[in-house]
C-alpha cells in the first residue's frame, strides 16, 4: 500500500477533487496548511523570508498499482505553470488497520 500526498494551491483543490472522482477515488483527506521559510521573490532572484503561504494538502491511501494514475491526475489538474504550483510525495505504508472492523492491509482500504 502507498500514501500519495500532495501540497497544492488551495484554488486548485476542487479541480483536483473532480479529477480524482473521475478516477473512481471519491474519498481522500484534505487539510489547510501554510508553507513558510525562505522563498525567491517572484519578480527577481533575491531571497527573502516570507509570510506563510496558504496551501491545501491532500492525502490518499491506495494499492501499489494505483499511485501513478493518482499522481498524474493531481499533476494535470493542479498545474498552472507558475511558481508555487506544489509538490507530490509517495510513501510506502507498512501497516493499516481499520478501527471499526480490525481489518488490515488492502482489505482495510475498502
């Protein structure tokens, strides 16, 4: 099992949701996050410490064979071509247990 995690522009969240639903993935978690630190100023090459930039975080658990199409859907629907579009991570999930039933592994994803 894998966990796909994306940090995207909040303005693109509903487009990403529509793309995931189209793939048959109606359920995923979202969070409001803020990115901070040193950022290049958009109009030049100087670095500066910025205020926190609001973003949306998406988390999806999936079977090993599904992650590529999920990543592709996020990339295509979240891309504007401008600085700050976001990033996608894919993690290995070692154990998953459904609290209600005690099911483990891929059967707990259903």
